[in-house]
C-alpha cells in the first residue's frame, strides 16, 4: 500500500513511525480529534469506503495485504479460480480517490 524511497515497500515499523510523526505534527485542535485514532482505524475506514465504492471483499483484502499468493482473500474460503489482479485493484482505487 505504501512505497518507500529506500526500497519497494515500507516496513510495518516504518508505516507506524510515519503515522506517529503525522499525529505529532497536528495542531492542538486536530490532536483532540485524532488522539485516539490508530493506523488500524484508517485501514478499516479505507476498507469500508472501498466496499461502498463497489470493491469486492477479495479486492479489499488484496489491497490491504490480506491476500494469499494466488490472490484469494485470506479471510475467506473461496474457490481457487477467484483471483484478483493488481490492475483490477488499481482501477477500483481510482473510484475511491474520486
């Protein structure tokens, strides 16, 4: 989901560091609103918005890194023929960005 300037992907630790840094840079008014907000909350928000935009559960799982190597959602038992491509997810992502 996130790319790094040093490598192809950020590590989980890098993402959490980035998130904490952004929260620390918030104004006092913003801090009151986001004090209890977690990175996991943002993932859930994105997943909900993606589903509202018409994404399949398998596409959401793939984008959030919850898919298996063959593209099947890890949280759901599905036939092996149900796969999600990177291009399919890119097209759906454009709908969310609006």
